[in-house]
C-alpha cells in the first residue's frame, strides 16, 4: 500500500512528512495568497475554523509553523492525503499481441 500527499489536483505527490513540509515552505506564497476570502463553508473541515484562523494570524505575522502551512494547505484543497494499493504484477495481464 502507498500513501502520501497529492498536490495541485494530482500534479505530483509527496510520501514523507519532511518532503511535504519542504514543498509547503517553497510554495508558501501561493498557499497564503487570498486567505482572507475564505469562510468556514469553504474549508475541508469547517469545524476546524478556529484552528484555521489561528494559523492565518500567525501567517500575518510571518510566524507560522510548517504544520500551520500544512493545515492551511489541506483546508483550502492545495493538497490532500490519500492511500492507494498498487496492482501486483502477477495480477497484470498483457493484452494479446495482434501479430
């Protein structure tokens, strides 16, 4: 089984927390752009609105943590967590060769 964070509607994924946090830091400008326009109903988890607001306050002061960026990015659909199973090779059947 595989798991990880999927970015930008499937453009790429990161499998480790360290790699994910590094990518978040490099994408900080994109992640925090326009955060003031979000309302609870826009979030993946509206019940986490208070936490989201605290993260935004730290962003405004340039004091956010990597986990703040992760929380924000998940809430606004910048990335999401998924798990998937790879098909075992023995279950893969090549189509017949037409020759």
